[in-house]
C-alpha cells in the first residue's frame, strides 16, 4: 500500500476545516445558550411568576367541564366575510 502525499494546499485546507469545525461547534453552543438565557428564559420566568393559564386548565382542577359549546350557525357567505 503506497501513501500518496497530498499537495500542501490540500493539507492546509483539511487542517483549516478541522479547526473551523471545532470553532463552529463552540459558537453554536454559545449562541444557543445566549438565546435561551436572554429570550426564552425570561419569558418563561415571567409567565411562571404571572401564573398565566394559556391552556385554560385552572378551572378543571375544581371539577369544571372542559366542554366548549360549538357554533352551530349555518355557514353562509356573509358570516365567512366577517370571520376573515
């Protein structure tokens, strides 16, 4: 088995790609951490402290029903225009 020696520019390019892959991995971790800490984390904390009930589940704990009455009106053109 013979080892072919790669040209200098190919060896430099491969080395550079190894270095940039490591930097890219670290950069991705830093960006995701900052995104979470500066955006998602404070919003989640404010929601938790504000006790928001986005799914309207708080009433279910007291035995209330989860049933929502449906709109039983017949579909017509004027009603569809108002909805949009």
